[in-house]
């Protein structure tokens, strides 16, 4: 049996934990108590970036099982929501023109819808959300 540390580091910052399940080498699984009470087996720490395995609780251990599944609400959801709002605004406002001048000399500058959409999507990719 290998050594599995006491802390798990999450890829993204968590706003809250939904569930934490451990799977042993023999295939048995355990749904951990994450209620925040004295029976808790794990808790979120490190400002939502880590989960600590507790040596107290219903299933006390000082380290994690070989396989752990964590379901959590990402704290980055507001960035996704902002990108969705920007995409909807872009769709509603799209006229094909970035600018238009009406008067004695009419002029129009074309607006590249696909390029603007890609900028928004690339912003999500930069944050690791797409």
C-alpha cells in the first residue's frame, strides 16, 4: 500500500463541496461526511483550494484512499456567467458594423463577429474554464 497524503489540491478554487468519495484498491467505496460537524471525515481548507482528510469522524483516516472523487461548485462560476452575458450581448447587438457615420459622407467599419466571439471564448480558456 502506497502513501497517500492528507491534503488534496483542487484544480480550481471551490466555493463549496458537494461530495467526496474514496475508492480503495479492492474496489470498496466510501462516501465521506463533509457536513462540517464532529462526524466529518474531510473539510475544505486553503481558501477552497485544498481538502483535508480528517483523523476524526465517521471514517477516520490520516491519509486518502488510492482514488478519490470530489464533486464541488467552482468559485469561478461568476467568470463563466460573465462570459455568457458577453456572448448574449454580442449576439443581440450584432449588426455587422463596428461603427457607422451617417451624414454627407457615409462610412461604415465592418465588425468581425467571429473574432469578437473567439476573444470571449479564449478568455474562458485562459482561466481554464473551457
